[in-house]
C-alpha cells in the first residue's frame, strides 16, 4: 500500500497545478521589465532614410511603443484602435516593426493608415528580444524617464485602452 502513496501524492500535486493553470490568462504574463528602463537601442527609421530612432529619442515624453509586423493578423485587428488613439492626440505612439522588411512595413502602413509618430525597423528582432517580446502585437507604455510602466501581450482592445492605458498615461503626464 505504501508504494502507491508517493505516486498518488505526485499525481495530486500535478493535478492541482494543472487545475490552477486552467484559470490563468495567457496574455497576462508578468514582465520583468516593468519598472525598469527601456533597453538601449538604435534602429533605422522607416519614414526617413539615414535617420535612426534610439532609446533616448523620446526622453521627456510619455509614449507608447507598439510592436507590429505586416505579416501579423492580430496586428491588423488592433490597428483601428491605434488609429483612434492616435487621432485623440493624448499620447505619442511609436511603432517597432518586428522582423519585417522596410517595404513591407511601408506598404502595410500605406494601406491601413499610420498611427505612429515614428517607426523603428527591427529586421533581425534583437531589440524586440531585449524588450522581452513574446510575439506581435505587444504594447508598452514608457514614462518621461524611459521607464516601462505597462506591457500588453496581444492586441489592445478599445476597453483596455480606455480603462488601463489612458488612465496610466494621464497619471504619468
């Protein structure tokens, strides 16, 4: 009888962990970068040849960094919300074009609209990795000191923008 107790205890423990996991939201992955400065980077700017976007470009401003790609279907779902947010002029939105080509990104933005004040092109994805990007889209809110205050994995909804993002923007202004 005793030889069955250890396997039974292990099974019960694993079952408890699996049961708990059923109720977790996979888009709520805690980021170790929240509360820390953004990683240093210097990337080519999509809109202007021979120009760069750096980690210091937007110091002194509260801004949103949105990681997107032309090949990303959820990015297309999120895009109307970003266009609406940009039209409100409440926060500057910067795009990080992730693992995508210059022309593909330019064509995609030309077709769907460009909500971004600037677009940095991260062709090899290394800057995205420094930001801890799991996939696209992802969105970060960065304060005036260059500290990450918010991260959203997956497409933003209009409710999340109104209830989470914009109140944080207002508190950081």
